[in-house]
C-alpha cells in the first residue's frame, strides 16, 4: 500500500546545532544521518576498536611469536691436576611453531576483526534508525506547536466572540467564563507542546553528538512511500544486510579457529639454538647445536580444548537464534508499516482540509448565532484533537518505517 501523504511537507523549527556546521540553516534527515555517523559517540567509540582488532591481526601475523632467549653462565673450575681456571658459556634459543599455529592464529584474529567491523555496521544501522525516528519526533513536535498556536489563536477569537454576545446580553456569564477556561487550556497546551519539542530536540542533539548552544532548522523531505516488497524479499534482504548476523558468523569462525589452535597447542613447539662454551684450563672452545622442547606428559591442554569446543557450540546456537530473531523483527516491522500506512490513508483526500475548515469556521458560525456555545466548544475540540491524531499517525508511520529500515539493515 502506497503511503498517502508525506510526514510533513515542510517544517521549520529552531533547535540547537553543533558549531561544527559552518552555516546552520536547514537540516534534513539525510544530513542528520550523516552528522550522526560522523559524530555519534557510540559510533566513534566502536570505530576505535577496529584499530585494536587490526593490531591483533598484525600481532598474529608475526612469523615468530616468541622472542629468543639467551642464557649466560660463567664460573671458576678447579681440578687437582690442572689447578684452577675460568669456564663460561652462552646459549641462544628460539621457539618455533611446527603445527600450523600461526595460520590458525591469523584466521582467528581476522575473523575477530571482521566481527568487530560487522558490529560497527550494525551500530550504524541502529543509529540511522534512531535518527530517522528522532527526527520524525522533532518534526511532529513542531507540528504540534504550530497546531497549539493555531488553537490558542482560535480560542482567543472564541473568547472575543463570546464577549461580544455577552455584552449584547445574548448569553449568560457562564458561557463567557467557560470560554475563558478554554483559552487557559489552550495556553497550557501550547506550553506543553513547546516543552515536548525541546525534549525531542535534546534527544536528537544527543544522537547527532552536537553542541547544545548552536541552532538549526529542520525540514522534512519525506515523499510518498514505495510499495512494500514481498515478505520473502524482505527476509532475504535482512539476512544479507544485518550486521548482527554477520558478526555472529564471524565470531563463530573465530571460535572455530581458536578451537583448532587449542587442539594443536599441546604439540611441543621446539626451541632451536646453539651454545658456545670456553674452558680456560684446557683452552677449549665448544660449539653445540641445541634442540629443546617440553614433554606433553601431564598437561595436554585439555581444559582449553574443552572451553573452546563449548564456545563453538554456544556461538552456533546464538547464530541460529539471531537468524530467527531477525526474521521475526522483519515480519513485525512489516506489519507495523502496513498498519501505519493504512491509518495514514484514512486521512487522505479532503479529511485534513475539512478539519482545518472546521477550526476556522466554527467561531464565525457562533458569532453569527448559527450554533450554540456547547457546539462551539465540542466542534473546536474535535477539530484540534483530529489534527493532533493526524500528526500522531504520521509520527507513527515515520517510526514504523524507521523500524523496518533497522530490521532490513539499511544504514541510509
């Protein structure tokens, strides 16, 4: 079902913006998304983890993981036949991995890097959806401020009309007092609308990582929504794009690599080297090759092997659960969009114009004596409430489409 009306054709409101924007004029939702991707503190924090993950890949790529060791020994040697002398020696050893541990370690670190990158992409998608929804809240809040201002103006006009008829002796004081009460309620409604606009702007400002002291104006450029794709296409798109799913896949790959590494960790890694010894009493130089390794008799890395195997099973289950959760999120978001579009279609055609005309005509009708005071109050309240409901419907439609974008993994 095509979207019948845009959220707001054009909306301008005064809201703080970061001084980073050279000329704070009009902020569209796309500009807000760009700012959030650049400035959002959560995105920037996670982006720094990419550098750390790359550093771990570089560390895993080292040909030799351990530094060489050197041992130096020196001392005196005493023999009855030769007397005393000095003996000293030097030994240098380098551990070498022989079971393919380096390649497995690189695989694990690379998969962890990919998982971190996927998590960053998932966060960008989530931030985009939050910005779209928050931007729509600001636009709707501004519309409510405008509606409240119009209602206040009409309420004042109503008081003037009632006062005219009261002075003419056509109505009792009760009607005049009631009209004044309605004016007070309209004044309070406008103040509440201003407060809600300020709160919505503060939420958007935090998402964008903006300075609270600058200002900008917002403009909604939403257009008629395109027809929804088939459920199968939506699910396929979500499973291909969702960063959480890719993160789960890469985390599982990393866990499998760590499990393979644990399986081979018990295999002794020999330490190769050479030793030199000098015996002064016999003036002898001795050079020997050295091979040194641990004997895996008591510890065959059983604990680490068990832990990594369990980790693989856990992540495999988590991957299946993530796929099911994403599929359910898509179906829920699709249904929400369909319901929101259906509600918006209910206000298509002349409905909105009729609500506005009622707001404008009811006071004149009362002043001319065509309707009673009770009808004036009821019609005016119904018109204001109907326009408020229309804003609610459009805000819900914007939120529903933002949720669907998140479910499909759209970052723009």
